[in-house]
C-alpha cells in the first residue's frame, strides 16, 4: 500500500513538472524567458519547453500592429493660437528583447514622445499651415518617432491626425470666410452662366437673322422668277394672239378701210391717262388716216353722182 502511494506521488510530481515545463505560445505572440533572473531567450508561437523553477516567463509580447490613441492635446501654433490635436499612432514590436528591457512601458513612452514631438512641430507652423499640412506633420512626426523608437525595438507603422480644432473665435471667422468664398464663387458661376446664356442667345439671334434674310432672299428670288415666268408667258400669249390676229387678217383679206376705221376707234384709248402728254404716232397710223380720207372722198363722189 505504501509503495502504491509512493508511485502515485511520483507520478503526480512528474505530471506537475511536465505541466510546468510545457509552454504554449499563441500565434503572433512571443514570450520573454529569464533564467535565474537573467534574459535567456524568447519563445516563438507554438509548443515550447522550459525548465520549471529555473526558467521564468518575464512578459508576453504581442507582435501585431497596435493602435495607440491619445486624448486631444492642446498645442500652441507659431502665431500664438491654441489648437486641440487628436492623434493616433500605429506601432509594432519588432524586437521583444528591447521592448522589454530598453524601456519600462513602451506604450506610455510612445504616447509621451508623440505628444512632445507634436507640440514642437505645430509650434513651428502657423494656424493655416497646421490646418492644411497634415501630411507634412505626419511625416515629421514619423521621422522623429522612428529615430527614437528604433532603440526600443518598436516600429512606427503609421501616424494619423484625427482632428485639429482651432479656437471657437477662429472657427467662426473661418466659417464666415468660407461662406463669403462660397457666395463669391456662386456669384462668379452665376455671372459666367449668364454670360454664356447671352452669348448663346446672341448667336441664336444671329443665326435666326441669317436664316430669315436667306429665306427672304430666296422668296424674292422665287417671286422674281415667278414674275419673269408670268411676264414671259404673258408676252408669249400676246405674241401668239397678235400672230393669230395677223394670220386671221391675212386669211380673211380685210379691206384697208376697215383697218383705218379700227385705228380711229383706238385713238381715244391711247389718249386716256394723265401721263399721256406726247403721242407717238406710228407710220401705219398715217397710212390708215390716208386710207380713211380716201374712203371718205370715194363716198362723197358716189353721193354727188347719184341723181337727185
């Protein structure tokens, strides 16, 4: 019975020793191991074995990127204006030994160094430069922090300025200026729109006038062509009528006395109108008058010769 108890106790001691000897390190973690109070080695992720009572895990280091966010801090610009700066730093431990033994608390150290550097950088810039040069501030901060934290086994992955708040009076003045700039820009855009509208309207009116003038010219030309065609047709009709009249006269062999009589009938029509001051008597008219006179003489002689 005693031997069984001794064996059981021995087995229990072995299990405890085995349990204390095994060290399981999660992924992206490292354990800093000391032996007799002095740094011995770092344990990477996975299964590891240590000597119980001899080896001691000092600290577990997270190798992932960590975000260190600071509360808003006050800083004074070059033109003596106080601004509230809200920032965040992305860090990663690249050397677990230095992060453990070169600095007591690397998170707090990075925070204080970032705030001090931020005040120095903003103190060398005016308010306008501070508000418009965030990328430049980020680069300067990263340059200073990289130089300081490299001895601590820390890598600065990124720095972000989440917000820069100027004093309330300055914010009101900036809002007024922005409002004035927006109104000015709106007026300029409105004036430019009216100018373009006027130009387009003038071009449209000019094109309309050109098309109207072209249409009137085409209408006048068409009217002239139509009048010319009408006059040509009228002249052709009159020529055909005269030709038919002369043809009829030639065919019917009209007596000269009849022609002379018709000439005398047309004389009153020729005399009509206030503008007819000068008469141009054609040669045929004289011959017709002579024919009329001869006809009258013949009629007179015939009357005399008749017996009473």
